C-alpha cells in the first residue's frame, strides 16, 4: 500500500480499531516505511502527553454522571420503542385487512406514549445548553493542554493535503511575519474525538499554537467574549493563565492559544480573517 492509502488507517491502527487483516497490511507497510513509522510515533507521543495533562483533571462530576445515565436510559428507551414498532409492523403484514386498523391504532397509541416519554426527558432547554457548554469548555481545555505539553513540530509543506483529509477542511499556514512570527511546524491532533490541525509559531520568544478545524464541530466561541477588531469579529478569553482567541471563515475555524495578552491575541486572530 502507498503512504497516502495507509495514512487513513494509521489512527484506527493506533486505537486498535482495525480488523486483523488491515492490521497486517499496516504492519507490513511500517516495516519498510520510516516516514509512516515516525507519524505513528508522533501520534502516540502526542496522545501520551495530552493524556498526562488532561487525565488528572478529567474525573467526571456527579452532574456529568447524571447526564450520561439519562442519555443511556433515553437510548435504551428509543431502542425498545423501535423494536415494539417493528414487531407490530411485521405482525400487520400477516394479518387480514379486517385486523389492520386495530393494530394501527395500537401503534398510534405507542407513538403517543413515546412522544410523551420524550417530552418528559426534556426537563428544560437549559439542561441541553449545559451539556453543550460543558463540551465547549472541554474543547478549550484540550486546546490549552496540547499547547502547553506538545513539543516543537517540524514538517514538510507537502504533507498539508494529507492533513486536510484528516481534518476535513482546507489547511494552510497563515503568514504572521509582520508580527515577527516564525513558523515551526504543523501536525494533526485529536481533540474531544475530533481532529484539528495544529500550527506552531514563535513570536518574540512566546510559543503560539494556531488550530484549524471544522467550525461546526468546535463551537468554542460560545464560551468566549466577542470583540470587533477592524472589520473582523473575533472571540477572546482565557484558561489556566493562557489567552484563547477564535474566529471562523466559510466553515473553517481558527483558534489561537498563547501566553500573550487578550489584545495581542485578538489582533493575531483578526489577521487570519
């Protein structure tokens, strides 16, 4: 297999999600390809670093356990309802026309009961909003954790098309030379079961990490303050002493983590717009 073909299998390979046949194909390729071996090592190292930083603070809260239990119970309820309806539909096919109407009426009653149960699950719209807010906070924490723990990255720009396939959006390296930024490297990092491109810069000795991602999957602006910088609308905030800035353009999201102040971060993010 070619490196391009094997690239889509590396992440599932590291996660142990491939079939035995695919595992053998990947292992055979890795025996003769030092470039793909380095990709595997880098991905494993990034996961290990992120795990060491995030796991100590990832103990689930009682509220999270309650939401998870509620979601599991709702999924079980939907599965049960689906099976009931499937059985009734199958039975109706075997019945004469004289018995179809009573069965249909029973199915209608089941649907009414299911709708009532679903309404009970919707205690309030705020509960759903809380779930999204918690997820957004974890996304921001993931960006900060990777920014703090990841080593400098160096790569060839020829790998950018491969990274675009993993991230799902165009990946480019914005020029920030007017701010004295030196580009150091690009990689793809896992954040909350999604993937984002990580682009590393150095500005006057400050480490700056820019993330590019599908903005529909990373709605981090919901937890940041909106600011207007020239013609650009940007969002800024802070986590654990680090400044966070974000914006998006045509479905491509940009988030920047650094130890710069909010005004500097907002100006850098606006320059990406």
